[in-house]
């Protein structure tokens, strides 16, 4: 059965989509069977992995998979043994469908059940098909985020070195605890990844040290720094990208740390 990992924090600009994409890529490179799920209506991860505009997946996204209770019909193959469950801007209508039964195109598809466990129950259809399921989340404590957390055993908290991200951590930790209490996956925070670090800024260094003092057993040793090849990953993707190795090298150590934590509980 797949290990399910969510990357999240209720703040934008923390590298969630990029990290989820790179982590999925590294898993695939190691020969694992991977399903990557985009639960962010911005669809950035979808565009990164598919190399297509996210709105090309209207009618064929994670939203329709949940509404029709059918994962396999909405999978997009990235490459052999690596699938994507894509998203687009209509995923923003997910809460309206839950509470009113109305879809974005006006159809009436009544929902009955637990609104926080829709994704979890949907993924039961394919958990045995993969080794890892990776979930990207929106920059908010939304129904999409709640569903991702309740569907996951492991959560990586993304920490961009700033005061606003620092102040967001406690609320996100509470959401993880609630998912553990409310769901059935034993959801837990597996680690805090310090990311988007600007080595030229003394305040970034201070926040890196502060979060390590607050959560000494949880922070990963790896700190992801800002690098131009990572910024251009959205342009060049993972195939035929001459900058790829230099861009993702620093993620290798985080990848090893994370796999160790997942495999050793």
C-alpha cells in the first residue's frame, strides 16, 4: 500500500508545488511507482509535470475524479510508472459542490458523506497501485487542504524563512492534529523543510535558527536555498532540461532524509 505524503502550509511562495514535483521526480528516478496529486486550483504542479496549460484538464481533473468517485478515469500519465491527478482553476468550486451539490457547469451531483474524507476514500481505489502518493496543497486552510491532510500518513511542513510563515506554523500544526483525530490515516507531521532560503539575508538565517530551536527534532537538516535553475524549472520542466541536475542536487539530501523518516516511522 502506498505511503501518502502531503506538502503544505497556508501561505503562498513557500515552494510547495516545486518541492512536490521534484520529490515525485526523485521517487520515480529511484524506480518507485508514483501518483502525484494537485489539490491547488492554481494548477502549477499540473503544468510543471504535464507541460500543458492546466485548463486543458477541464473535465479530466481531480475535481471530476472526486465528483464521479473514479480515480483511474482521470489519471494523466507523466511517464511510465508515474501518474498525475491534475487540477485547474475549477477546483476552487470544490467547497460549493460539497455543500450545495452544484458543479461548476451547473450539474446537480449531490454529495453525501464526510466532506473531509472525500479524497481519502477516493484514493482507496488505487493505494495498492503505487508505492508513494504525493499531494500538493493550496496556500490556505481550505477544504482541499483538509482533504489532503486526512488522506495522508505523512505531512511535510514547508517553512519559508519569514515572520509571516513562522506565524503560520502553529495553525497548520493544529490542522495536522485535527486530521489525525478526525481521519483514519494516522496523519502526522513528518518534518519541517526550510526552503526558499536567501543566504544573503541575515533575517533568513535568524528564522532558520529560530524554527530549529522551536522544533529541534522535526526540522530537516537540509535547507533549500534559492537557485536560478529551480526558478526556471517551471519553464523547462524535467525533460530535456540542461539545468536540471544543478537545480535539484540540493533536494537529494532532503529526499534521503524524508525517505528514511517514512520508512522508519
